[in-house]
């Protein structure tokens, strides 16, 4: 009996993996795997998918490079210890019990998905992903540690974010920070290639909003469609939007652009600014406006008439 145990121990020492670990690798690998005895790590040429296996860890296996995608979603993982350090395709750890991304891959060729965990921090996340990054439905109060370059979509909706500090500054696709507790957009990316969505927050200001939005801009108070995220669209909100929308849009109105519009069409600008002329949030901007002789008095009168319902 002792001789058989010794023989099995020598077998384990030789290949570095137990039979259970080999079985785990064979079952979940779509391609081929190799064990590096000098590093004690496993490489996979192809795709690795151990999702829905009720795993609490990677059964002691430590991964290095995965040429394709790696999915460990819908398990019971509390740690990414042993996760690959480089993934050529997508990395998906959605639907686990992770509180941290320590141990996550630092190179991801396509998308990184950590949706629906218990994350309180993004520390440990890769700093660059080739496609999308989704950290929605967690317990995040900050985006510190998020990748700074995201070629696809960045989604952080349904967290506990009070601000967007740490968000990527370059987002090629959509940016979605809905269902948080944001009061302003400070820290948001300044250029978003797709849609920018921030509904179901507690916004009192749009300070920090992107300078460029390639698609739609959507908050609770108003929605501007593709091609309207500019002075023309903002003035449209001032003219047609609700009082809440008008107050939010005030923070976006650059004085220089307003003065250019005033110089071009002073009478038209009086009508566009009429609804918010006497708003206390607009007074600082209003003091910097430059009018041709007589038009400022007309604007004052129009604003006063608007206040009394004319």
C-alpha cells in the first residue's frame, strides 16, 4: 500500500499537476493546454471556459497565457488568484463573489467583464482593453483603477458612485454610468465615440460632461440625439426643455460661443435665453455676455416678462 502511495506522489511531482487538475483542464479547454514545469503555470492555445462549474477557486491551477478567451463566469469565486495574466480574446468573470480584481489579467485583447460581483474597487484591472469593459452591478464607490483606454463600451451602471473620478479618458464606444448617486459628471471622459447615458442619478449639474459625444446624450431631464451635443442642441434644451433641463444645461454654455451667437443674431438669442435670464445659476454667465447697444435692455425686459408668464 505504501509503495502505491509513493508511486502516485512521484507521478504528481513529475508532471506538476494532480489528476483532478488535469481533468479540469481537459474538460474546460477548447484547444490545447501545456504545463510549464519551470514556472508551474499553464498556457492554453485556444479558449478556456469553466463557467457554471460551482468553483470556489481554479482547483490550484495557475494560468499564464490564453490565446483565445477565458471565462470563469457564474461560479463562487471570491478571488482571481491563478487567473491568466494575458488573454488574447475576452476575459469574463461575471456573476461571482469577487470583492477585488487583484490577480486579473493585465493584458486583454478584447473585452473585460466583471459584471454582477461584489467589487468595492477596480484596483488590479488591466489599464487597457481592446474592446469593452463592464463593471456594472457591483458595490463600487469609485472608478479608481479602471482602464484609461477603452476602445469599445465602458459600463459602470448600478453601483454606488458619487463621482466619476478614475474613469477612462478615452472611450471609443458607449459610456453608461446610469443608476448611481452622481450629482455632477466630474471625471467623465471628455471624448465618447458612442452614446453617453447618465439617467437615474441625482444630477444637479452637468459640470465635467464630455466635450465630444458621437451618439446620443441621455439623462433624466432631457435627451439629445446624435449630432445635437453642441451649442445648437444645448440652446434647443434652453428653449424647449423643462425647468430642470434648463438648469442642468446652464453648466455647459461656454461664454465665448454664446457671444458669437449674440453677435450673429441678438434678437434670436434673447428669445432662446429668455427662460433662464433671471435664473440664479445663470447670473455669472450672464454678466460676461456682450450685447450690441439696446439689446441687453431688451433681454432684461424679456426675462422679466417670462417670469410673470408672458
